[in-house]
C-alpha cells in the first residue's frame, strides 16, 4: 500500500534527522541510534500511549526499529557527504510530516476518537518525534519556536478529517490530504512563512 | 460542583503560566499553545499514564483543550498588560495547585490505590505540569529547585487523605484540604519559606 | 531471591546517583528525592509503559519508593563524605546496570515479547533512568554521549536471551549474564573503552 511505503520512507528520513542532530552533540554511535529511533518513532509512541492504543506499532512490527537504527548508522558514516542532498532531504522530511499526520489520524479514528482528538493525534504523530529529539539534545524544541511544521500537520489532519466527513473515497482522501499538505510545506519553505511570535522578554512578575 | 469550577479556573491559570514561559523563549503561537496546554494538563496526564487510568481526562472531555488553548492565545496577546494582575495570578495559581492535588488524590482513590500512592498521585497532578513546562523550555524544573510548591501539594494530599481516613464528610474534606493548602501557599510566599538545599558543587567522583 | 536483593541494592545506588546530580544543580530536598527516585525507577517505568505492563512495579510495591527516597535523603546529608567510597559506588552502580538489564528482559519475556524487544526492554530498564535524570538536570544524557553503559546493557541482555535460548537453567542464566556484564563494565572502566563518535559540527543544511 502506498501509505505504508511513504511511512517507511518517512521514518528513515526522521531517523536521519535525529542522527544528524545527535552527531552535532558529539553523541557516540549508540546515542545516534537512540536519538534517530526516538525521532522517527517517538511521535507515534506518544500518540499511542495517550490514546491507550496497545500494543505499540514498533512492538508489533520490530522491523521498524531495524529501519531506523540502520538509517541512523548509515547517516553517521555518510553525513559529511550528504550536504549535496539537502533539498532531497527537506522534501522527504516534509513528505514524512504529512504522512505521519494522516497515519496518526487514521489510528485515532480506529480508536473511536472525536474529530478534534483525531486531528490532534495526527499533529502529535507528526511533530512530537522532533520535539523529543530536541529535548534529548538539550534544545528548546524547534517546532515550538519558528517552524510552520506543526501548522502543516494540523492543516493536513483537518483537511483529511474534512474530506472523510464529506464522504470522499477513503483511498483518495489520504492522498489528497498528503498532496495538499506537502504543497503547503513546500510553499512555507519557499516563502519563509511563519506564525507570529511574541517578545516575552519584558514580561515581569510571573516567575 | 465547586471542585470542578476550581479545576477549570486552575487549568486556565496553569495554561497562562505555560504561555508566559513560552513567550519568554520566543516561541511562536503554536508553541505557546502547546506549552500552555502541557503545563495545564500534563500533570494529570502523567498521573493517569502511571496509574493506567484510561481514557485520559482530556480525551473524555476535549473541551478542556479549548480552555487551555484559548487561555494561551489570550495570554499571548495581553501578557504585556498583565503585570498589574501579578498577585491575582499567583493566588489563582496557588489555588490551582491545591485543587489539582485533591483531584489527583480522588482519581487515585477511585483506582483503588494505597494511601501513599494516593498522596503521590496528588503531588504528581499538582507539580508535573510545571515540570514538563520547564523541560520543554530547556530549564531545570523550578519545582525541583526552590519552590515550596511540591511540599504544599504533599501537605494538601496528606491532609485530604487523613481527613477521609478520619471519616470526615467527603463533601467537606476536599474543601478543608484546599483551604488549608491554599493558606500554606500564601504563608510560604509571604514569608519566603523554602526547603533546605545542599551545595553539591564540591562533590567529586560520582560522574 | 538473589536477583531481588541485587535489584534493591541497584535502586539504592541509582537513587544515590540521581541525588548527587540533583545536589549539583542546587535542587532542594524535594528535588533531590524526585530526581533520585526517577533515576532509580524511571527506566523500569518507561519500559512498563511501552510494553503496556500494568500496574507498574512501584505501584504494586510502594516500599520501593521508601528505599529510593530514603537513599536520596541520606545521600543529601552525607554526600560530602562519600568521595572515599567512589570505587564502591561505581561497582554498585555497574552491578545495578546489569541487574536492571536482566530484570527488564525477564519482564518483557513474561509479556510474550520477541527476542529483539526483550533485549531492548532490558536496555531501556538499564539506561533510561539515567537518561531521565539528565533531562531533568538540563544535560545532554551522558549515556548518549560517551559511556559504554548502554552497550553493556545490550551485551548483558543479549547474553541472557542467548543463554535461555540454549536451554541454560533459568536460575543459572541470569547469574552468568550478570557476572559477564559486570566484568565487561569493570574492564570498560579500567581501559576507558568507548564507542566511536562522529564530529558533526561541520554538517550543514539539515536544520
């Protein structure tokens, strides 16, 4: 199935992004594998723990761990030659984000959640892996600061839920949502779209 | 019910405290909403995951998410005018702490936990939201460093469990515990009470 | 049972390590107890949440919390006199690591997991307590950077699973695995063995 193939590509891309961040923090090979794996599978794991959706995906399919660990190890050895592939990487990463969102929505729907929670589950699947990566690397999570990443996950999930509600064919709806979400990501990167932020440095008295 | 009203006020206050911390870290509007929501609902979520108490509260009542997201958005736009309200904010925040503790105890009791775990569940509900907030904002959690916050949560929970054990009327006991815990918080703030800390900078050999 | 005695010694050692780290961050007595307890019981808690293995160990046996809290409090008061005990501490800590790994494997096996997940569960039990400790103390987790800690947990778990697969007596197998894992830890400390790390500071274009 196409969605499953996209999912496998996405976890490889996410594992690479985690591995690169781990290398920048001088982690050893074990740390690189852990951060890569948590980046790739952490969003879905948090979603399933919050929904009580057991057993977890990577416990049913341990081969996912081989994909993420393999991707992290390969990245560790070839990362210094990858900068030519920057735009490929960003596109795969963006495709992963929207695919994760749609898959997260599907799992919440299968667990009988209301539409708001379905969309939230998609967003958590899409962005919480990167959030865990940044916490492990002792950074303020990038998705909370200046990426339109999360907005794209929410947009993709909302579009997907809306299409299903309109009785669009359930083999077509995820593809439309993924296509539109991916296009949004490309445009956001191209034109540097971002959400407003608020200079909070002058706020006093709430320590 | 009074306890429920206090709970709603408390999650709004906690969401505001998370939103303000997020603004100080230059987060965008999405990040402010995430940190606000996790600050407000994170303590109860961790408690329920540890107890295996599914489904989670905000999945049964998704409207709680609207409260916390709404509070975070409003805070983002009005925070610079809020410093006149500092003492109101601190009182609502303190009320939230003791209300969270009592509610956490109730949920652990309903899950058949022993008294020690009931008090611990109250404490986790009261302080782990703020702990997650500080981890996301890349800070050493304030509650672990110099607030009497956690002590007040433990005091409130212990008092509540003690009153129930003494067969105090279960509509009276939470109000007495909340009242005494809140008084303790006010006194602790007024007189700068704090727990001992230990200068660990000279300890060698346990890296 | 010997394994249970080793477990109790191990959680005391881990709680001490957490308490010392907390003291270095100027935490108060409450923070020291929380960090000590999470260091000692956090790895097993994460394992059980991931496996869906409820109720959690310290909810069935709340006395474990008394051990870890007691160890943290004692450490807070005597830590400045402990440096003479450095080598004892490191040996107890190493023993704890391998005991945690074997116990984690046992629990995953009792939950019907495949061998790869069994070994992973042992590793998570051994190292994720220290990982949580470092996240709470606002550090990049040491186990991800330069300790052979995780490798020893994986080695111990793999050896244990291998011995059981070879039908070694299930009262002998854990002792052999613990003995060999502990020896490996001693050798790794003595000869400063470490995994390769990769200088990632020059990698561009994957922000």
